[in-house]
């Protein structure tokens, strides 16, 4: 098990668990691992979200990189996908995003990106950890004229705006959007510095909320994890729809004109159908994780699409896409990857593709969601012995209970058992047509697992 990195980089409480000392080492080790096969002085980009601890973590990272001999370009507050895009555009050797995504402000995190603008694989994270905990970390010290230098490049945010203009300007100019107004919730996070500029540049009317970050209000009852304020904005102002991003801007969820949720599975259904109709969905295939709703499976089957499933985590979705030549995939949580544009989840990009699909269809947002039926879903954690959390597959009584329930569902329900990667928990997720019934069954399954795996 990895010591520092989780499923989405390193994420801990800033300045107590994610200390400047640890960050310094992570920077040194990361610069070494990501550039050890290079024959030139590495250049690394750093972007961050709006957390109060952002500049503290940034300072420690810069010190680590410069001490190793790497050069740094500081991008300031900027969405994660913008960093991924700029890494490729500038031919940087690597990049780092300082963010804890949708978590509350006291957390912060470190996500590394390769020179291709993709999150680095597990194997490289493991290698970085080995260097951190070895004596080698002390050897990675530049001296004299080999010490790195840093520069502020806050102007590069404009390149990200241009990226959207280049890809959407012509099409949006031709669409009738006179009466179309979008509600935008930037979660007081990284998109607060750029979302308005993008929507203005494309001539899309909007009303925006939660775009006044103060260092501690990021994700606070707002953004993609808390849609209530956005729903209120949309319904009280008779808007056409609403979109919400998370703290670092790589997720997007939406609401229709009635204030109903449009989650990641529904967004993927709408966009995949749009791409297929345009002949732009590679191999007529959609890549999702095992957590995607049963409704997405049925939608894919009804629309003659292949649905490929991966482990939970957008990095695994991307790995599958790259490996087999697919160009569209994502997660229920709103990480949607449009690989023809950017190799990471991109909240603003996702929202623009969704808006474009709705405008071209000349339908209301609520009408667009009718192509997929989302089944009720319940997720409950079983508290188990850390050493036994993977043993559920070996236990005959647990296996028998799962098989019995799946047989009972007869294709209209699903049982997913998944151990937590970091905690002594086994997650029980059940889908079906009746919320009350699946909740009862999930509780029964949790009780059985806790009894058998204590």
C-alpha cells in the first residue's frame, strides 16, 4: 500500500499532515523521477486553487524544485485542466496542481502531471515515494549555477480562454442562444478566475454565483457537491439550465431548467449521443467506472454503444481510453474526459459540450435528459478489520447473499461491493427500482459483511 499518494495524488490537512517539509521532499523526488531520463534542465509548471494554504504549499514546492535544479513557471490560481493543457502546449517536463479538489478548505493536495498533460501512473507515484523515504533525497541538491529559477506566468490563463475560443467560437456564433441563459457556480474555487471570461468570449448569457473566494469558502455549501444554491438561482430566475464546477475545476455537474440534477452519468449519455450523431465517438464506445448507474448501461445498450468499465478514478478511465483508442469517458461524479480536446477532466469544457448539444437539438435541458433513466442507488460503508477487507470475495455466505439478490433483481438491479483503498471499510452499493427496498437490502448486506469480516 502506498504511504503518501492516494487515488488522486496526495491529499491531507494542510500544515499539519501536509507539512512544508513533506511538500519540499515530494517536489525534489518528483522532479527527479519525472525528469531523470531527460538531457536538459527540467521545466515544471505549478498551478493552485483558492485555498488559504495554497501559497504556503506552493512556496515549499518551489523551494524543492529549485533546490533540485528544476526551473519553475508559477501559473497562480488556475483550474487543473488548464495546467494539463498548458503542460503540453509549452512542452514542459511536468506540472503540479496544488488542490484538494472538492474537499473543504483545511485540506490541500498535490497532483503530478506528466509532460503529456496526464496524471502520472501509480508506478511513478510509488517511485517518488521510494525516493522520498530513501537517503537519495539528500543527494538531489543543485549547487552554484545549477540552482533552478522561477518566474510568474499569470498571463498564461489567457491561453486557456483562447483554447475554448479556438474550439467553440465558430459553432456558438451560428447557434440561436438569444433566450438561453446559464447559471454558473464556480465553488469559490479555481474556475472563479476564468469561467466568466470564457462565457463572455463565446457570447453565452449567464448569471454567476460563488465566485468570490476568500481562502476558506471554497466548496462551502456550493459547487458540484452542493447544488442547492444553483438550483435556487436557476428556478428563481427562470434560467435555461445551471452548471457547477468543483474547487479545482476538473468536474462539472448540472441542473435543468426545473432544478433537477443532471449528474455525470446523464451528462455522459447526452454528450456521447451528440458525438455519435456527429460521427465523432471513437468505436461507438463510452468508458465509465464500476460506480456508474445501471441506467447508463441500459442507455448504452439501447443506443448501440459499447460501455467499458474501469476501477473508480478518472486516471483509470483515461488509461483505458488511451490504451484502446477511445475518446470519451468519465465518472458519475462529473469527471468527464473529452480526449480530442484535453487529457483530463475539464469542468468548463464539459459544460460547453453539454450546452452545445442542448442548443443544437433546440430542446430544453429537461427534455435532453429523457434519453436515460437513472436508477435509485444507495451506498453504505461496512466497518471491518483492515486485514480482512479484501476477504469478502472468499466468504461463501457473502457471495451467496450477493448472488441471491442479483438473481432477484433479474437485470433491473445491481450489487457492487468495493473495499476502500485507504480505510478499514467495505463499501456496499446497491441499485434497483425501489429506493426503500434497496436501502433495506444494503443494510442487511452491511450487517453480514461486518459480522463476517470483523
